[in-house]
C-alpha cells in the first residue's frame, strides 16, 4: 500500500497579487461559477479514476489540499460535493488531513464553520504580514487587524489546526522585522507557520518591475540574516523548523506538503493543477508522469465535460482531456527530485528507503563522491541512511542539491 | 601515352579572399566541360566545408582541363589552386613553383590588396608569367580603368591587354582561357631525364594513405614504380597515380610537365613534405629541385579538453589532423588549472583557428584554448638560451638575463582617410614605422616593424574595425630583438591560474593585468566566501578585483509544479559545473577562458 495525496486547485481571486505566479484570475465574487466548476472537477475525477483503474486500489490517500487562487471564495456546498465524491471514490485513511487555503478577506467565522461541516480540518491562512504598509506593498486586500480577526474566527469555529503564511525579506525591513509578527501568530495559538522570503517570479507584476530595475529589493545579506533570525526565534518558541520555509509544533507538520517533499504521488484536479503519478509495473524501476491541467478556467471546464477514459497521463491524449501537458519522469529524475526536496527538510533524504521504493540506484559512485566532498566541506551530513543538510547551511541547499544530481 | 609538353599549360590563380577566385575557377570547369552545370556545386574547388564557409582555400587543389583553343588544338590546362592566406606562404610558393603562369584576379570594385601583393611578388620572383584579370565588372561600383592603373603603378604589370570579366555572369571568361594558352609558356623539362617531381601538397586519405600532389619536372613516373622522397629519404611503391578532372581519374603515367597525384600506402604526410622532390629509387636524380624548407610553427597555444575524460579523444584527433598537416605540432602539456592537454604549434593565427574549429566540429570535442603565444628567446643568467613558447614555462625573473621576442615586418594597405587610425594602432602596439607610400590616390601602404606578440591577439580584428574593413595586412618574421618583457600571472584566492599567464611589455603589464582580472571577475561564480582575483608580476600585485561572497542560494517555495521547474534549473547548474575547472577552492567556468582570450590588448 503506497501513500498518496490529492491536490485540488481553485483558479479565482478577488485581486491578483503582484508577486503571485500561481494560476489565478481576478474575478468579481458574484461571477464565480461555483457549481459548474464543481461539476467539472467531478467529471475530471471520474475520468482519472477510471483511467487509473486498479492502480488506485493499491494507494492509500492521506491528505487533500485545496489551493489556489482563493479557495475560500468557493461556496462550501460546492466544495463539499467534491470532497464527498473524493471520499467515496478514493481509499482514504481514517481522518485524513483536509486543508483549505484561505484569504483573511474571505474567511468569516460562519464560513469557517461551514468548512468544518464538510470535513475540512485544517486551514492555511494567507496572512503574509501584520503590518498595513507591507500589506499594501504586497497588494493585499486585508490589513493586519483583518488578518488577526480571520485567524480568531477560524479558531472560534473550532479549527485546531490553523497555519499562517508570512512573507519576509521585504525591501525596507530589518532582518528582525518578521519576528514580532511570527510572535503574534504564535501568541494566538497557531501551531504552524510558513515563512517565505519574497521571491520575484518572472511574469508577475513584481517580475516586470524588477526586470526594468523599478522594484526596490531587500539586500541579500539582510534576507539571509532574516532567515537565520526566524530560525532561532521559532525554535526558541518551541516550533520545529522542519522545512526551509516551514515551522510547526512537533506533530503539527503539514501532512500534505511533507508528501511532496517525500516524493509521494499527488492526484491533481482542477484548472491549472499539477499532478504526479507513478506508472511503473510491479517490480519495475520507478517512472512517472507529471501533468499540468489546462490553465484557462473556461477551457478547463469544457474539456472536463468531454474528458474520456484512458486519457490524462500521456502527451498523446492531450486535447482530449483536461491535461495540457505532461512530463515523463524517469527513475533517475525521480531520484534527483527526492534529493532536491529531501535536503530541504530537517529529516533529510533517506537514501536506502528511496532506493527500495524506486528500485533505482541512488548511491552511484559519482554521487557518493560528491556526497563525500560535500561532507568534507560541512555542507552535508550522512547520518546512517540519511543525507541531511546542517541547519547552518540550509541557505545554500540549492547548490548542494545540484552537486548531488 | 604522354602529352606533348608544348600543349600543356600549368597555371594558378592569385586573388585576395573574396575577389572571386573560386567562382572564376568554377566557370573554367564549366567552359571546358569538366563539370556540367548540374554537377557544379558552387565553388567546386574549395572542398572542405570550412573552406567553403570562410571562403578561403586551406589545401591546394588541382584540376586538369581539356581545352580546345581557337587555333584548333587541344590543350591540357592544369589549374593549381593555391592557399590564399599568409599563414600558408610556403605552401603558396611551392604551388607556384609547379606553374609557369599565374592569373592575377583583382576585384575591380576593390583594387589591389596586401595579401595579393605578397603572392604576386612571389610569382614574379619565381619567373611566372602573370596575367592580370579584372573581375566583377558586372557590379555597378566596378572601376576597370582605375584598377588597371593601380595594377600598373603598384605591381608594374602591363594591363593594356587585361581581360575584364565576371565570374558570376561568365563574361570575359573564354578570353582568359585564350590568354592562358597564348601567354603562359609551356613547361620546360626533360621527359627523358631522371625523374624529378615537386610535391606541392599532400593529404591523408583513410583508404589510400598519404596522397601526394606533384608536378613532374623531368622524366616520368609510372604505376608500380618505386619512388623515393629525397628530403625524408623514404621509398614507396606507386600503387595509384592519376589526375583530377575534377574527379580523380587513374592514369598509367605522369610525364614531364604534367600535374597529378600519387599514392602508395604512405603512412603519413610527414614522409611527403611539401617542397620535397620525388625521384625513382632505382635511378635517383642527383640533385633535388630547389626550394625545400621544413616549416616551423610560429604561434603556440595550449589546447585542453573541458572534460578530462576527453583527453584520449583529443590526442586521437590531433594525431589525425597531424597526419594531414605537417605544419601542426603538438606535445603533451599540463596545467594546474586546465588539467592535461596539448601545447600546439601553428603557422599563424588563421591556422590556429582552423585547427581549433576542425577539432570541435569534425571531432566533436569541447575545448579550452589558451591565449596564443609567440616563441621567445630567453637568455638566462647562466648564459643559456631557452626557447619559450608557453608563458607558464618562463624561468623566474631573477634567472633571466634578457628576453628576445620575434619581430615582424608588417605591411598594411589602407585608404588614405584611415591612415591616421592605422598609425595610432601600430604605435599603440609598439610598432616602429619603416615606410609609408602613396600607391595611388586611394591607396597607401604602411610598413612597420612590430613585435609579433602584438599582432597575434586581436590586431587583425581591430585593424578591420578601425578601417571599416578597408585595410588588408600581411607580415613576415624578420628576426628577434631584446625588450623589457615580463610575465603577468593571474591569481584566484592566491592560486595561480597558469593557463592565463601572459608575457607582455613592462609598460603594458598593469593595463593588461587589470583587464584580465576584470574580465575574469565577471565569470567567477560567487562562492560562500569572498574571492580575490589578482594580477601579479612575480610577487608584486598589480591589480585586484573581488567577487563578493554569496549569502544565500535557496528557493523559498517548492510544491507541486515548482518541483519540475526547480529540478530543471538545478540540472542545468549541474551541467554547467561539469564544464568548470577547479582552481584551488574555486570553480571557474569555461566561458571565462574563452572570454579572456578575446580581451583587448
């Protein structure tokens, strides 16, 4: 029995944030196609379930993550229908983690109660900052007080597991600027915080400004210091820095995201969603497919209606399914991804466990040589069957991973 | 059956690059029926791709044409193509020695160029009948009278009978063939004498061994004869001989006056040196034909594989090229920065570029080539003379009594309006002016004595750019002179990058050192610590640049779709790393070496 997860994407927002490069479209609230979108996702689910057929029987689903966009805009009845179908069509563990991403501006206590009622047990709230100036710069619709209210509403509605997102390393900030905000979140009783350094992505408004040299940016040294400052602050408050950008009270880590970093499969549904599924037969070295769904909501919904069995996981059938493109991932590529993602976690990358799971050699002589060299330079620790990057060298983990490719 | 020598005409075509030599040769082939229009690929004679692309002839080609002249007689015309570049001066002289005449093709829109002059003088010295021809008269900018006047003034050739032609349209081409018959003297030489044939080209054929192009001067050579190469003192049996028309055609014999090829399972072109005399082993000639010279490389550079595993492949490739190119020398070299490779010697810069391109293109090798160096004469304090062709091998300064560097005589042809720029360029490169003459209203010849070292870097490119392409140049090495030369080393965090060491004049050391360090800085990836890049003479630092430390290299978000994108980035990074060279604790990408090779002098 292999663990797997479900990712469900909701492609609309009330406002497009200038730094965001996810698939999302600005929409007026009344124009959201709640039911039609749910119908499309259900159609896609049926097509994928029948395509995967028997292989689904050997998967045990451990989580659902509803991301976006702003899925808290989605009517809970519509989302509820989808969750219900997922539970009936896929084999879930008891009490799987079901997370919905929320924007403070679209999360009321009532809505939170509705989400609880349809089986959602974890909320991930896009706080980003508690400073009104920051929030304006980031193009957010809420202010600091609004964010705190939304978090309180979630808790009042009965959510035990609430996570807050923060963005740090904003231009004018000192290295310690994010610490008081993180502190406020923890004071409120949050058990999980994701803190991302502001990243300028191409194709976003910030990306365009940066290209023209018009975007003030934090200096690299300061953002490195901010990373280290957050690490020691959060650890001091009893949270574990379990992934480069994630902190949790032990036991409260995100099951779903940890799945990505361990290389688990994720069945993706919805407009613009990325999925990954393994295709090898029993006893064969692993290989898989990463697929991307159609990014335009209207086209997605149309394709989903006519999506046929047997499609969605190969490039040849694109055009007949919601899948817009696929990427074949051979065993060696899967190994690279696991190394890249594993080294980002405090638990590190399990060499032997990966070999056993993928049936692909990880400890090749070349890679072992690179690992030895990295170890000599203090950039990698080999602890039994695991490779891990010492916390002090997390700031350089990308280069470390590349050396092990 | 041998042809009556009075019906043979051996000639070559002298032309500046782009003046239309190959196109004209193609018209000859068509007119004499050697190639039908359909077969005639553009520029038939330039057969290597590289030659076709660069529009220059690297190896000599020959073709035999049957031509029925207006007098009703059938003539055998042997067109001997000559390499068109100063690096191959010696080969040109040998090719010319196989001819009695030469057609001087001058582009009537451009006029006479420096390189043409050198070859024309060579032809005149060797007593060839030089027939001027004005090409490209179909172009509107053609100036036939002006060009004629220039040829008469500069070269002293009578142009009253000169044919105006266009290789492109074919106009005037028949008249040229008639002039060849009428003006080029038939070969002299004794068909009954002892065999003497001059080698003017050779190349390696994987099936036949070395192929030799010869002009028989005296006697005859038949298939089955045992021949001797007089300079190398090696004997071979002729298994095949023949001529190109333009495709190879086997013959039974070649006799006095004729041109053709010989093969005989000859192991390498090192036994078949250009300029050598072929005779019969059984009845050898007493004296070889005059003019043989062993050519020596003038310019040296280190060639290193980017991946050390390609070292054996590089050796094999050089071996193969060497079989075909007696002028290329190579010996194993090692550099702390670049690992194992070869120190290669070339006739000149073009020769070097050609070899480099062929290694990369034909053998698919990824190479790093170090900055070219000339050969220095270094006199040590213990009164030894060392020939140093690799700056890294220069003895420490305290052991050097003096360094002498090769000096060339440089001639540059340039329109008067660009003379000023040319003079300051030569001045800047330590040149000493010898002469300056107005050849005509729009042509000046400038003569300089200038250190060879100063023109092997980027001189030609600079010359072309400051004169908008109107200048042409030619040079010959005239001797060695002492000068204040120093070695500049480049240090990366204190470790010397031996492959980047250069020898320069003391007065230029600082500027060059700084420019090298600045350039290198752009290419050194940031490390987790600060990296110092310094230029030094001995222990003295003359320039310093700093690569700031990298503070972070970590992606913030890595979920679903980010994973592919990030993985691909890291894969690319890893791929790039493979092409890096480790210097101490710092890895330097290959582009750095390539870019530095292009640093302004």
